[in-house]
C-alpha cells in the first residue's frame, strides 16, 4: 500500500484455533456489540465458522445463519482482526506485532471463511462504514485473498478424549474442514475474488499417513490437495521455504495483482 493510496484497502485476519473478531464476532452471532458473556472483554470474541446450509456461503449473519463461537475456556489469545482499511500504519503495526505461538493450532479453514466475510458486500452490516466491501459487480474494484498457512487445517478446538469413537469424530471434523476450505475458495472465485495461497516452510512437517488414508478411503478426499484446490491455479500457489522466498512470493503476488488491476 502506497503512503498516499486510499483506494487500496486491506483486511488483516490473524487465525489460530479460531479468529478473534472482537465486537464484530458479537454481530456475527446476533448479540449486542458489547456482549461479554465469556467475561474476557469485547476485544476477545473468538469465532469459528457456520454449520448447516450456509456453512460455505457469505450470506449475511442473520437468524438461521449465525457464526459459531469457540467454546468458552478454549485458548484464544490472538490479536483482533482488522476489517478493510487504507491505514498503512495500522496494518504494519499488526504485522510487526504478530507472533507465532507454538501452542496455537492453525484452523486454516476458519481463516479462509473470515477472509471471505471481510471481503463480502453481504456483510456490510457487520463492518464499520469505512470498512464496508464494495459490490462484487463494481467495475473499479478488484478483490483478492492472500492466505498464508503452515499447510495444516487443524480441528483440535474440540476434544473427544472421553468418546470411544473420538478418533473417527476427529476425522469427520477434518473432512468438514477440508470441504469448507475447498468450497469457500471456489465460491469466492465464483464471485470474482482471486485466491492466492502461501504455504510457508512446510517441507519438514511430519505426515499423517493413517489419517490421510482414512480421509481418502472413507470420505473420498485427499487432504494433500486442499490448498492446491484453494489456490485454483498453480501460479497462485506459492511454497516458500525461507524468508527470502517468502518475500519473493509476496512481491510476485503484488506484481500479479497490479497487472490484473490495470486491465480489469
């Protein structure tokens, strides 16, 4: 974002087990802005995704389509998301202050869902006036999601340790997570949103051959393909392994977006 460019707006959506949506989370559940039933302040309202027929849609949060909250007592110490803003200093401060937490799982599917909500004009009632997204049909607007992930779609925000069928239920949750990620990314592209994936430093991650085999054989879903599907095109799927490659990936994406914007 150039210092004097107010036409470009960026939303910043940190995610771990959940997304901390602050008071916007209350709006997404149909609660009063300052509802604090968890007792941890309105700057910490930790959200998941929707269940039901609207799980993979961007329909406005209304009765029958509210977004689920992370159960109370679960860990959620992420900074609050920032909806669309042209404030360069605000965004830089958020990036500089964001720290990885080794104890925080990454529910990438939740981050994807909230990225769409931040870009969707159907969510205009949730965001402040300066952050309301333009219409999908606006000829002067280009929308894009840049997803940075460690390659995992963790579902450890639920515990099945006391359930003899716990392992299978976990795999059911994993299947739901991967389907949500794939379908939401496709739905975003159907609305004209470009989807980019940066899968950072994942070559050394341990594999889960048993879980992968069960997801393939039982659910007909190969989790290794989810992020490729989410990007939609190999040119939008980056896999940097170090800081230099990471910077190069972002530079490549910015260059591509500028090129598209000039011809949009």
